C-alpha cells in the first residue's frame, strides 16, 4: 500500500508539531537551568558574605560583640554609640551594619534560610545592646524577615540571651 499525498501531509504536520514541542521543552529546560544557576550563584555569594563577616570578627575582635567593643574600643563614647561619632563608634556601627546586611542576604537568598536561624540569632545577640539602643539600625531597607529577627533579639530580656 503506497502513501498518498494526504498521508505525507499528515506526517509532516505531526513532525512539525513534535519539533515544536521538543523546542518548547528545550527552551523550558534552558530557562530552568538559568534560574537554577542564578540561585546557586546567589547562594554562593551569600555564603561568601558570611565567611567575610567571620573573617572580620577574627581581624577586629574588638568589634565582634558589644562586650568586646565596650572593653576595648569604646573610649570617648558617652551615651549612645550612634551619637558618639568617634572613630571606633563608627567602625562598630558599620561592623554591625555589615552583620545585619549579611543576615538579610542569608534570609533572602538561601533556600535553607530556616536552618540558619539559630546562627543568625546568636550573631545578632552578641550585639543586642547596640540594637536595643539604636533602633535606627533596623531600617526599612531590610527585608521583613530580617526586621522581625532583629525585633525578636531586641525584645528579649538580658537573661534570655543565647
């Protein structure tokens, strides 16, 4: 039995449809690959930001916690650190801002951000007194999850600290 022109037209239409479907699947897969690659890149950059913060803690231990700042770097600071405008008070404020920004990046960019909750709370708790006296540090530029985390730390009594 020989194929007719109609049979060839049908097979051509089917082939065309299959080709179109395979192209769409390929484009969809490529889009997913790009999305996964961007997410992996964001996660790697976020983890590097946290490592950089930890390196700063080792490099500048006098800024690594409220207690260390008060003991080793608070000369000339009377009243709120935010209002002191000394060399070390500015360093400490920027140091804590870097920590908050790193926490923000982790909470926004990591797919397993909940697993980091305890670590972030611990790091922020080291600076609780500054966060309490300086509500300006918990600004609207941070994501809601970061703001809530800081509010949680600030609302704790000193006895509840980790």
